[in-house]
C-alpha cells in the first residue's frame, strides 16, 4: 500500500516539475517578446518628426523637425497670408474653422489672450452670425522687415472687401496695412514653425 502511494507521489511530483519547467519556458518567451516590442516602440518614438519642405521650384526636401529650426522667407510669406485671411477674412460659413486653426496652431499664448479679448470686446462672433458677414482679403504685398532664428517682423498690405451673404448687401472696400510679430518655434510646437505673437492693423478708406 505504501509503495503504491510512493509511486503515485513521484508521478505527481514529476508532472508538477514538468509543468513548472514548461511554465518557466513560456514565461521566458513572453518576457523576451515583450522586451523586443518595448525596445522597438522606444526606438520608433525616439525618431525625430520629419517635415517636408517645398522650395520655390516645388522640389521637396525632408528636414528633421527637432533639429531644423530655420524658416525661409517663402514660409514666412505663406504663414502670414494664411494668418491674415483666417483672422480678418471673416466669413459666416467658415469663421469657426478658421478661428480654430488660428488658436490651435498659429498663435502664442499672448496672442491668444489678446485675440480672445478682441473678439469678445467687439462682439465679432455675434456680428458674423447676425450679419452673415463675408469679408474677402486681397493681399497686394508682403514685406519681411526682419527675420532671424528667433523672430520675424512682417508687414502686409492689401484690400479687404467687407460684405454679407444677405441679399442686396453693400460691399465696403477697406485698404489696410498689418504688422505681424512672429516667433520662430520648433515644428513640434507648430507645423508652421511660426507663431504670431502680435498683430496690428491700420485701415484707410
């Protein structure tokens, strides 16, 4: 009777030992696979963001966003044209998207605060909705007053046609000159590589 129990004991112990052995092997394999995946993820996340810059001839050139912090005059010009159109080209159907683009990716915190104050004090949103505004911007000249690795000052002149989608609405033509103070920032902060830090506008009838 004791011999049968002893045999059974060893048989059970052998099965447990074998099972533990396979469990260790499986655990090692899973741990190794997890380690490989973790290393691969860390390697991918450490790669710098790549930006495709297009030169004046339309030729693409890839730069590393984390290392490349220089801005070309063409990029400055492109930024301010979009900025002025978004900011002063008020449109009943697109103002919400335009303002979102500005406040999300094109303004510093200082400009965001000033911009919010301007919109609220002058009731711009309410006027756009009630009057169904339709402003068209026609830029005639963009002059880069200064450009360094940290800042840029740009002057934009043009005409703004202030009208409405309402029937029989009059269109008023306004000549303007705007001065934009820009900060050069990493492209990980803004895909433009620029943020507007100040905007001043003079109008002439």
